[in-house]
C-alpha cells in the first residue's frame, strides 16, 4: 500500500509499470536498454471529487477509459525511473485530493478606483490632443 493522504492509499497491485526504450541520456546504451518507465493507473477506484479534480489536472495524460499514464525517463536506470513515476503519481493524486480554496469576493479600494479613473482621463486627454483642429475663420 502506498499512502497518498491520511485517508487515501493506493494498492500497489493497481499500478502497472512497463519499461520501454527511451530517448535521452545513455549514449549507445539508449537503444539497447529499456529504461523508460510507463506507469498506468486506473482512476476508477478514487473518490468522485478527487477523480474530477484529477481529470482536470492530468489533462492529456488521462485516457478516455480513465487510465492515467505517466512516463518517467529522467534517469538511466529502470529502478530510479520506476520510483520517479510512482512519486509523480502520488504527487498528482495529493494535489487532486486537496480541495480548492473558496474564492473570497473583494472590492477594489477607493485609491484603486480613483487611479483607474485618473488613467482613463489621461488616455482621453492624449486622444483628444491627437484629433484634428478645426479652424473657425
């Protein structure tokens, strides 16, 4: 069991990790050794509100059937890439598990309103000066 939050854990058997060849560091070894980790996790077991936030956070990493795919190729070794992929999964779910802070409505201060109106007056004066002058004679 991988502990994500105090009330949420992920079972390790729900995570599927495959290794494929990756571009990046490794020299000639890069074509021979499958070091990139592809982690697949089905998000169906998560609570509804966490699943909705995770859908928004994951973006294109989430497939239509609800499978989250994380690719880790930062390191040259399989084990480090596997650990990196699991850590990124846990971080993503932790971020989705924290509910967003409710927005507190505020109003602009009097000074901010006055500054905005003064700026509009300045811009109006600039545009007025650019206009063609009519001769009355």
